[in-house]
């Protein structure tokens, strides 16, 4: 079974292989243009996804316990075509970047007072007095030393600058996301085939991660989710909003016949992410009610895709989804109908959140933006249905990047 993206716009050109030099140059130009537009002279970037975007570097993330202590940091200057990249390790690493050697530096340890004092000295040599600085994250040590790092002037939020640059993807960035999707989809083929009573959730994770790296993944972005959904909301985990809990951590739980799994996995290729979600059933045929839920999900997604194009708003998509679902929101209250994707698995825009309808109505889609659409259909007694589709917004509609079947749902109906 193929995906339901029947009205896809096939006019978009995406290279078979991303050109890393071109991608680095174009991303840098967009970032510096956004800086100048916002009146920012220098960016200090600590967030992994932002550093990937600014420097073109890609690497396997460190152990979670070290990810904040030993991480790459970037300093981007509006009048310098190359960012400064501070690496936590060099020899034997998987770092791959177009940043020239004279802009690559030893590590910074910004969780510690001593590291921040050293960074203040370095920064004073890179940034002119009176320059406007924007920062995406601040460690505790950076906050304590703010008057010395930032010369008495509080830094601006780098979020608006970086988000503006990242919103529209270049063809090479789209090619990276598409390759990440292909790796993910090929890796989950054997995972889905291995579903059987007695198999543990962590066994599925191990199988997926191993195969994804064999196929060329750079990073496992997300602890893989193979969540067994409750038969009724009343049987599920307690939540503050009274709705379904998702995601729950993968454990050594053994799967049982009839379990309904909501899957969610993400890897990166060259620093750009995939996002994969399907609903699977363990060892049993589906009921008519379950098939009907799937077709309702398809109806909702079709309605959303009919209004997806450049010039549409997040509000347009949210209203289309609600109308197709009989007036009810077809997504979890703590999540969204859809979100962007790039160097982070979830980027702006995020559609249908508590930012409100006015925010959604004012967010206009440009051509070249990526969207992950993930409606949810729930009916007590079935375990529900959820899947994810990634599309590129185009002038005339959209181009799909995902291509994985929905089996066992819809088969034979």
C-alpha cells in the first residue's frame, strides 16, 4: 500500500545527494541575513540543532549525562561568512563540517564558572564592544557571569533569528531529511516483521538503532517509542489533562497478542532529522472498528492536505482537521496537529498548540517549509490510530517525503 498523498506537487526539485558545501554556504547566508534583519551582530549558539544549522557539522550525540557538559558551541558573526566552532572532541570523532580550520577551536565548558570565564576572554576577542549579541541557551554559570560575558547588556533571544533562517529549507537540506526518512523506513521494515508475542520493547529499539546506523544514520535522535496503547482512556496512565499519555518510555515489557503500538522514532542524516510514526498491531487481525478508525484518520489527513500550500496558515490546517473530525480536535492536547522538522525533530511551526488560534492564523506557510502531520483518532475499545506524514510545502500544494505503508490497517478493506 502506498501513501495517500494523491494530489502531491511533483514540480519541486530535490537532489539525489545533498551538496554539503552548497548547503553550508546557503544556510550561512540565510542565517546572516536574518541576523542583519533583526539587528543582531553576533549569535552564541549552544543548542545542538542550531549548531548543526550554523556550522554544517554533524556528530553522534554524546551520552545524555554529558550532553550539556561536552557539546559543540558556535559563535556566528554577521560580517563573517564562516562561524566559529568550538568542539568537545576532535580525534576519532564523526564531526564533518565545512568550517575552515582557523575557525575551529578547542572545547568550551560552559556549565562551569572557570569555563565561562575563559569564554568571556575568547568572546571579547571575537566581538566588538557595543555589538548586539543574541543567545539561544544560557547555563547557570553563564547567568552568574552575565555582566562579564555580555558587558552589562542583557543578550537578546536568538530564537527569532534562528527560526527565521531555518523555516524555509534549501533543496540540499530537504535531500538530507528525505535520506533520513529513507533510512528510517528501511530500518523499521524488519522491526515490524519481528512483532510477535513475547518480544520486548527494548528488543525492537536495539534492532532499529543497529540497522539505522548500518544504513548511514548519523544520530539516533529519539529513544524509540513502541508504546502499547490502553484499550480505554480509563485504563491508561494518569495525566494532568485527562487524555492519553504519550510518549511513555520504552521498557523490557513483553508484547502480547492484540497489543496496539503507537510508534515514534527519529534519526538524523548529516544533522537533519526524520520523524516516523505508524500504528501496528501484534499478532492478531484487526476488527472492523479498527479499520474504520484508520479510514477516519485518512479522511482527516486528506482534508488537511487539500489546504496545504504556500500562503495557507496553521489555522487553515487546524480548522480543516477539526471539521473532518466532526468538530473535535484530532490531536492530543499536549501536542499538536503538526510541526516543522529540520535539524531538530520538531521545529516551528507547531499547529494547534496552546499558543492559540490567533497565533495559528498569523503563521503563513512559505514554499519550502517542511511539515510533519500527525492527526490522532481515538475510540475507546480499539487502542486508537496515529501515523505521521512529512511533506514539503510548495506553491501549488505539497511534495511528500514519506513512503511507508499503513499495514495492517486498511488492508483487505
